[in-house]
């Protein structure tokens, strides 16, 4: 049984594109540890189709999810792609044959990573490619060379726009000296606001800010947003789920935030999309601010 289209919400900018505020992060369509195929490939294909049927027009992916697995699922499920669907991928990392992840971020490697995305998605150009930083270092000559490789790929028509992921404010400001940035993907949710300065700069400049792991890391413990007492209290009072509270909080935090919650469950997909209908009152926002 398919999902009905989600309640429409005003679209937001993603570089040169306009998308619904809640999209879909496809990372969880793999096996455990974002490695290998899903247990049920047909179910994963149907989930992607139902997401688009429900109004999702922004899907986040990466060639190294699997690796290859997620892009191939997206192609099987959705190709030829709807004209309104914006595909966002990322480069800068690679997986080994045991699931380990390592940097693959030299300029030539970034170009190969983009070309691999095009091949597995079966497109001539991907709408946005994010440069995922894997090294904890300030902007340096390597970063300049990485940016040059990304802008060359854009100028050559392989990607529509350049994004950044896992960056500091200094990286963003440095990048903006040489190129336009469509979006920034950093961790951000009520229990982790370390990227607040990056978000504020993106808001000032009209750059989309796309939190990865927008629900936090897991349902409880350090890094969790869903397990927090404040979140559960607000959810009970507003008669919605903790996940919807966290997603609604992010959407209300700034007008340029786009969400890409991931799930392998159709029920959770609908729950996530319906977060666009949740309005947090002043008491809820104040209570969540204590996280």
C-alpha cells in the first residue's frame, strides 16, 4: 500500500533548486554499518518509490554508501528520474572490502568519485555534490585544491552545484572566497548545536543548511536527541512523536534548514514527513533549549 502525498509545505532553496523542507537520507538502505546490501532489496526499492510518491523531491546519497548499494537502489527504483527530484551526493571518502572508511579526497580522487556517482546513478550530472572533509585541519592548500576540483566538475557540467560537509566556519568562509556554496551538511540537532556559527553564517548568506543525522545518534545515551526527557515531554504534550518534535525543532530553527532523515521503515518515513505539520509553541522551544 502506497503513502499519500505529504501535507505540502513551502519549498526552500537548495542552491539553484527549490525543494520541500523534508527530504530523504538514503544511507540506511544498506546493510548494518552502512555496508553491504539491505536484507530485502525489493522492500528498499519500494520505500524509495513511496517516498517520492509522498512528495519527497530531495534525496541524499553517496557512492560509498554500501559502497555502490544505495546509488544502484535509487537508479533501480526511480530511473528515469522525475524532473522535480534533486539528487545530492558527496565525495571525499571510500570504503574498503571490510567496511572501513578512509579519505579519498585528493583532487583526482574527488573527480573519480563524482564520475562514479554519475555511473551508478545513470545520470550525466548530479544536482549537488558535497565535499566531505575527512581531516580535522584548518583550511590549507589541500582544501584549495579540493575546492578547485569541485568547481571544475561544476564548470564541466558533471555537477550542478558545490556543497560542503563536516566543515567549520573557517572552511565555509574560506570556500566562499573562491566559489558559490549551495549547502552545508553538518551535525545539528537539539543535543548538538556545535555548528550553530556555521548555521548562522549560512542563514545570513541564504545557503541551505542540511543537518546529517538530524535525530541524533540513536534513541538514548550521549549524542541522542530522541531519548531526552525534554523531547519526550514535549511530544506527549503536543500529541506527536519524539522524532517529529526534533525535526520540527530543526525546521523552526532557521528558514534555510533542509532535513534528510533516513529510515528503512515505511511507517517511520510517514512519521518523518508529517513532522512538517508539527508546530512547536514557545513553551516547547524554551524547554528544548535546555538540552
